[in-house]
């Protein structure tokens, strides 16, 4: 499923939101309109999944939280190190310092 989930990058958010299994998930949409970039966020808290898109609503980031996730959907080992992820998916367009997210 890794290639399938990655195929949504650069596509309209509606492409993901209207596809199985996401079409049955509840998403909360918020807009960060702080300059210089407008960001559109779609969060499915019960599924530990979210996406962000640009001002044109094209997906540019997909967040998958390891806890309580239906692991059958993803071919991504959550035991991967940062270097493992970089070697598998390439260098991100944006990145910060390594950290542990408390969420």
C-alpha cells in the first residue's frame, strides 16, 4: 500500500477523501491562513491520520500515526529509523530537526 498512499501526493485532497477506505472516515478540515503560506489540514483523529494541502488543495504531506492504525493499510514499518525512512522515500521537501512527537 506504500505506493498507493504515495500516489495521492500532488493530487487534490478530494481524490483521497472520496476513495476507500478514507471515504468512510470522518475528517475535520481547518485552514491555516498565516502568511506566507495558506495550509489546508484534514485530520481524522479516530484513525490517527491526517493530510495537509496547499492553497490549491493539492496534497503535499501525509501524516500516519503508529498507534491504533490498521496496519493492513500501510506497507510502512513503524520501527523504521529516520534514516530508514529517508532512504526509502527520499529527502522531504521540508523537514525539521529530529524529535519525538508527544501526540
